[in-house]
């Protein structure tokens, strides 16, 4: 068992580290300043510094790294295991680095869907500009009127009428939809409510300017509107008509496509979250060394040292599990890594949330303020306990698998 990164990964780490140090970190205050001056602050990718970062990333070969496979003409030619430490590094600057490398959700998952299941025409019209970074996209699945933790509950109707589909329904928490540069939506709804419960759903492509599609409002997360990621929107579809050719894959394949999309998305969230936690530990240590309370630095207080030690232990455990999962995805496929993907989806938000909480506590009241990124990071990580499926759904499925495995062992 070899725990060292291979030569390609080390090379990419050095390249990305230099890009982060020389361009991304210095751009963070500039980006926030420019964002506040935009006519439409939801259009985060219109900030001039973002364009500069993306151009620089492309010139350095740091572009679309999330797409795995040495033979993939669109991606960086990396495996999931090679991409993991790079995604971690981008998580250290969540508002800038993933987007600068064209590796930000939800565009990444949508590109994967179009690459795996889209036809040639769909790929030319939508995948190519997404890969080029000239447009944004959104994935419209979650709904306010049903428990969307069970994706078979989705109530949005997609009814065929001749050569068109007619879409009616409500969606919310649609990430990126507030951005006017989000030009295409992948919409999940029911094409056949009488079919088997996992064959009722389909996915269709809906351009933003389609009549009847309305983006109603932005959703806040603990008071944060998440301008930097294009917001989370509530939307309505009222007699929205699109050509039948906008169907992705085949009718009834929507649930299966969603599962194929969410697997890589889950591990990407986990990879980046480790970077968030690393930067939080750095901030916690720096603050503990610089602040004096009751006659000595916080770093010499036993409780603070306990937080620092626990943070390091928990994060190292988490990183190893994420790397193992990435390796399994490369060697036995996403289906073979299903249990581990569930495990990291359960473990990552809780672990990183705990570390952020201790970093906030070490910063005192300042940790709650806009002067540090900790409170915003905490709010963002807390959403991951819902995104791509809530904790409880994954725990239930993981326990079911473990019970079956143990029963088989006893029978043997």
C-alpha cells in the first residue's frame, strides 16, 4: 500500500499551489469588491478579476480537471485519486478557485450528465460552451411541495404533446439559477406516473429564455444569499414547452441519470470541504498564537490545544477515507464505491462543521462576523448535510448494506 502521490499529482499540486499563491488568494478581496459594484451581483462570473483568473488557469493547463480519464478529450486527464488533492486545494478558496478552474458545482455535474448521456446535438449546443466556460447551468430537481430526499416523489410533470414536452411544476434550492449567465437547466420531472417508481422520471433540457420558465426569488442560507455561486433559486414552470429532442437519454431514465450524476458530485464536495477545514485549522492556530487571555496565549490553554489536536486527527481520518473512495471509483467504478461514497457523504460535513465551529470559537465574537470567512464557510458546509441527499437517507442505505453484508457472512 503506497500513500504517496504519484509524479503527475505532485506536478499538478505544484502548479496549482503556485496559481493559488500568486493569483487566487490575492484576488479574494478584489473579487468581493468587484462583486459589490456589478449591476447584477448574481452574475459573479462577470467580475473582471474572475475573467482574469480563468484565463490564467487555462494558460497553465488548470482547466476542467474534474473530468476523469486519460482518454477524455475534455478533461485534465486525471484519475479521481489524482484530482482529489487538487480539489482539496481549491476548497481553500471556495468562492474563487473552483470556478476559476471551471470545476465548480453545479456546472461540473451537468457537464458529466451531458457527456455521459447527452446526444451529439446536445453536446454541441450545451456541453461545449460549458466546457469552454462561456455559460453557466443549473440542475432543477428539488421541490418545495414534496420530500425531495426521496427523488421518486418529484411531482413536476413532463407531458408529451406531439413533438414537444410540456413542463409544469415548482422547484427550489436550484443552485446557480439566479445568475443571468445560467443559460440552461437540466430539469427532472415525471413523464409516466404509472410506471415503476424508479422509471417514472425523465430529464429534459430547458433553456433559460423558454416562455413559462420563471426564476421567482433567491433563497438564503442562514442569512447568506450566496451571490458568489449564483444563488439558490425558487422557480416555476408553467406550460413550458421544449422539443422532444431536449430529452436526455430516454424516457424513464431520469432517476438513474440522477444517481450517476450525484456520485461524483458527492466526492467533489468532500474533497473541497477538506480544503475548507485545512484553512480553518490554519486560522485557528494563528489566532490561538496571537491572542492572550488570562495571562497566556490561547495556544497554551488546554481546551484550545484539545480542539487543535482533535481537528487534525479528525481531518486526517476523513482525508484517508475520501482518498480510498476516489481510488475505488477509479478501480471498481462508482457503483463499486457506492458504500464508501455514502460514508464520506455522511462523515465530511459533520467533521468539517465541527472543525469550523472550534475555529469560530477560537476567534471569539470575530468568528461570527464578516471579517473572517469562518461563519460563511460554516453556513456553506451545513448545507452539505442536505445537498445530494440528507444524512439520514445515506445512513439508512449504508446500514441496510451493512446488515446484508453481515447476514451473508453469518450464512457463509
